[in-house]
C-alpha cells in the first residue's frame, strides 16, 4: 500500500495493485471563499499540477460533496469516464457534472479484488451536524494488503470506535484539523480526538491529514506533533505527512 497526500483530504492511493484518487480538491491557492473570515481558501497550492495527480487513476472515491472534497476545478478536469464511488444520495449531483460511471455504495462493494465498506460519520455535533449533512468514510481490504480505515470528515464518536473494533485496521487515516463552523465545533477530529484514536487502536498506524489547508482549521501539524509528543505517542504510531509526501505502509 502506498498513500500520497496531495492537500487537505486529496490522496492518491495505490492499493491491491490499483490506483485510486480520493476527494479531489484542485482549486488554486486563494481561489475559493473563506470559511472563517481569515483568508480565501485553500491556504496553499497543490504540490504538483492536477494532471500529475490524475495520471493513471483507475477509480475516484468521493466521501461527500463539500467543495473542499470535490470542487468545481476537479469536476471540470477529471475524465468523465472515470468510475466513481460515492455515498447514497450524491450520485445524481455527480452525474450532473458529466460523470458516466457513478456507483453509490451503501454497505460494501468489491472492485478489482478490493472490498470497500462505506462507514458513517458525524460532521460535527448539534446544529452543525444537521447543517453539514451526510458524510462517509471507507474501509479498504484486499489480499496481501493492510486493512485501511479512512474516517472521512467526522468527529470521534461511538460508531468510529465500533469500526476500529470490528475491522482492527492496520492503518487509520483521520481528518484532524479540528475545524470550526460558525464558531462551534469541531466538525472534524481535533488533536485530542486524533490521539484518542491512537489509544483506541494500538495495533494501527494513524495518518493525520486535512491539516494546514483551510482557514477554519484550528489544529496545525506542529500543534498535533507537540501534543502527541506530550502524550507519549511516537512518530512511528502517528504519521503527519506534508503535502506531496508519499507513505509506504
């Protein structure tokens, strides 16, 4: 398994011998609106051109339709014959962007020897949860590969613990910016919740992403590393890649 973080939640995953693109966000730096009134988004450029990110991709997975996970630039540039997996309810909107092979995943689906199981998420709590709408994560399983749980945009709540117990993943990818929405939050995991995942899944390597890319994030890579060190969680257990970095797992 090889995972390359591009920016935010955008990743290229080589898994089971296949090339998979996750949550494409191709907007140039400062070309999208602010979420918190601090700065236009995204805060940083992509580490390479979108053409390089897309090259050789065999499958696209969209966890949900928020624009920092599937933006107009990605909708415009991606090949429309690229197969797409999404959560139920998002397929119509994706097809309206011209994509021809869109499959909503409710439970589990097998694609080229890879089993993908969609997992639930809570994109915040209280009033923010209703406003954010439905989101998803995915568990990846294939012979000879580590089991991967990509949590997606979720806070840490009971179903996440249940998935960790059920699948006992070797790798967990968390969205860890502690982003706030309209002054409340967090709407994704913060540092404390990310460290709680490390403790709840001692068999797993945790990869924290969705950092240092949007203006409503409250946790930086530096913050997360410092809190992990203070909690006695090593860099071998909690990986915090920079944009463009590739991890062999």
